């Protein structure tokens, strides 16, 4: 299986603080790769490099043969990388169907535009596609609800439908189950598995909930103080003494 995302010798410092040090990892096409580590390990810094918010001091980030370094976040989105943040990014004052339609228009035109609010019902084909995506994430019956009224789990489902508009090759997920009940967490895990199987989307997950990590990931990279300390399959990571030490005796595993 070939690598879709390759991170090579990435370093990033803020003043005298080394946030990332010689980070190397490879994410295979179609896989789920989790990046874990205690607070301050460098996970968020690495994610910000991947989404174009930060440029590393040294190193390379290649996605499907294209360098991501120097690209703006919307340009990274255009080459096939979508991202899901800890707090779902939706238009709370709009209905579910209008959220997905606006995402479709933005994907087609390359950026969000205030004029989209006046065009949400202009194209029957776009509306039909939006309904298909809402059905795919189990929200079609709620399509006319105002999205701010949704549960945290349903807001995440809506955000995923908005991401799927762009037919991404890679999904970057920053704690996708944060703030959810256990029932919503398990439902989200099942949805992410199905999306991966049906659409072949590669996923990189940054997550503190080890139930989510071990339920989804085929491969895990563990960061500590900005440096990868080990990498392997979930069953290998669980018993690694370096991971136990990084997590202060393994209380999080």
C-alpha cells in the first residue's frame, strides 16, 4: 500500500521552545493513522502544519505527490485534504440542508461568499446531492431543522457531510468525539468506519480518548515533547514502556 501523506524531518520552534523535533511519519492510502500523546506533546502544532496554519522551520510535508508547505488552508482543501476541528464548524443559524448546499457552492467556487445565502435554493441538482449526503450520515429526516439545535454528535455528522461535499482523499480529525456522550461517541466511530470503507478516505486522527483511537486506528504514532517516541499497531502501542512513561504510568491507556 502506497503512502498518501509523508512527513519528513519536520522541526518547529517557538522562540527557544522546540515544539516539533525530527518528526517523520507516513500515512498509507486508505488507512486510519492516529497521533496521540500527553498535553504539550506537539499534536496541535503538527496538525497546524498539516492544515497550513504553520510553516515548519525545516522538513517536508508531501500529500499525494504535492508539497503542502506554503499553501494556504483553502488551497490545501482544494488538493483533497478536509479537516474537522474539536468544535464542529457549521452555520448554526441555518438549516442542515442549507449548510450542505453552501458547502457545495463554496467547493465549486473555491471560497465562501456571502452571496451564497441568497442562492441556497437555486439549483435542484445541488439540493438533491445535499440530501444524499445528509442521508449518508443519517440526518436526512432532520434536514430542515436549524443546525444549532442539534446534539453534539449530530453537529459532527453535519460537519462530516459538509466535508464529504469536496470528495476528500484525506480527513484530518482533531478530537472528533470531544464533548460527546458515550452513545454519540460510539455512533461517530461507526460512521467514520463506514465512511472509510465506502469511500476509501484516509484519516489522520488526533485524539485523547483511547477508546476512539483503539476502535479506529490501524497505526498509531506517539509524540512526547515534540518527538515521536514510538509507532505501531494499537496492540503494540498499548504495552510499550515508552508510552507508559510518557503517559505517567499509562493512566490514559
